[in-house]
């Protein structure tokens, strides 16, 4: 064996053979540009997007000497969260350096696994309105409740015991007197009862003299608990229409809210919606000038392009607002020449994530709760495997 081959074999035996190969001039240390493009971008062609898959296999580029394995230190170095917009009810932020599958996991957890409080049982004492009991109960179930679900227990853990730790009780009493005009019953009519139910659940006459049994068994008032001090419970929006009452009609009921998740029923979903999209990238493949630049600018309904003057009355198109691109593909329609001018791409590992909360919890808290749930799931998997 020649001398050089001996030293290479020795290095391979020491576990540093790859270093030796990488040091050779004709072995690339990173992917060639076209493979890098296919790995990191979705190319949005006129007919369909291509290279939509994410390449996970660690040995995918082994023949090129490029290691494709996921490394925790690389992930920590590259991963970033940038909040772009934050209000009481919605948030837009960028998840950078993350696989879209993980972003999708957060989306699914937000919709169906982060718990909230929602009305589950409705005890109707009187309903002479035109809205049937079932329809009214369904409408009540969909009214968002402003109460932190982390302070409550799931009702299934408590059996039939409806106590201050697992139930929120609201009362609604509305009446339209004879001779009055029609009235609209809105969600602000739901009044929180911190001491629990007031409706007797058995015949009062059979228990004459003793305090009637109600539908809950609170041991104390909820507003006396430290976790609720300064944190009053109410509906999130006071102006949701529940029913309309004509003269002589009346609704009297009690609504009991419990903790649950959106997978059981959409009323427990904490988000109106949660979605993500990959960061759009719009690249001009050639200089687009003068009238063609004007035409390109006018083609785009999202106003992504601007016109820049580069002296002597010459004008060219620039990509000013790529983030606003909706991928409608209008700019590459109209013939092959347009496809040769503009390349539409999506950055695979840069997700623009949007959360619209229903109001139970602020959107930033919802996301941290989703992260905790995914963390728990990962821990469960690791425990099962070990
Ligand atoms: S795909 Fe549509 S929104 Fe995006 S740059 Fe082209 S025309 Fe504008």
C-alpha cells in the first residue's frame, strides 16, 4: 500500500477519515448552489410548486461529502423567533430555522389541544323565546369566556363533584314585558356567580326548612380565592347576540363552563384560527426596465414591486415588499418571457406564523402553552423509547 494510503487508512481508523476526505480539494464542503436552492426553497412555477419536500435524511448528500444530520448546536445557533405584530387578540411572528413540520405541529396543538373554559351544561328554568333550548345552549357554548384555564381542573378528574376548582357558573335572566318593544339578549347578560349554582336541583317543598341543594357544591366563593383576586371572570365579548325576545317572552337559565380542549369540541379551541406560511422570496432574474417595469408593477395585486430611477430617466423594477407576496403568480403569467424574468420562491425553514386568539388567553401565552404541550409529548416519547 502506498505511504499516503496508509496514513489515510490510519486516520479512518481513528474516526477522522471524513476530515481527511473533506480536506481534499475536489470534495465540496457544502452543497453546490442548485442543490442548496432545492434543499432550502420551494420553487413556485407557473403550473405548480416544486421541491416542496424537506430533506431530513442525514446521509442524503453523503456522496458529496456533506453531512445532512440535524445537530442540536446548529439548531440552537440558527433558531430565532421574531415578533412582528402583537395585539390583545392576535400575533404575527417569524419562526426562523425550524422545519415546517414543527410549525404545523404548533398549529395543530393550538387549534385542538390547548385548553380553555367553555359552557358545557345549561340548566334552563324558563325559555319562552322562539329560540329552542338546544339552539340556545349551542349558542351559549360558543361564547368565549375570559378565564385562565390553567387555574382550573378538568371535570373528568372530579367525577360528579362540581366545585369551585372545575366549574364556572353564569346566570342569565332576561324578560321583555308586555307592551315593551322587542329586546335583544346579548352575552353581557351572562353574569358570573362566584358562589356557584343558585338553581335548586330537587323539589324545594320536599326539603322545607333546609337549604335547597343546587347543581354545584362550592366550598367557598371563587372570588375569595387568591388566584381570582383582581382577575374577574366574564365573557370576552359583551355584544354577542344570543336571542331576541318579543313582548311577554322570557329566558332564565344557568350555564356551567368547564375546562376542555378543541379536539373534543370546537367551542374549547382557544384560537379563531392559527396558520403559517413560508417566507415568500421574489427574485428578479434580469433587469426589468422602462415600460416592462411598469407592466410588472401593475400586474402585482399585492404591490410587491417598486420602480426605481437609476439616472438619465432610466427606470427599473425592484422587489420592495416580498413579504406581502401572496403567491398569486400573476407576475409570471403572460408567456415564457415573464417566467424568465421573475422567480417566485418560499424559504422552507422560515415560517410566518399567525395566531388569532378567541380571547381566553393572550396569543403569546397560547403559543408558550403550545410549546409546553409539544415538550410534554416529546418527553413521553423519549420515556416510552428508553
Ligand atoms: S406572485 Fe402575485 S403577489 Fe407575488 S409578486 Fe407575483 S404578482 Fe405579486
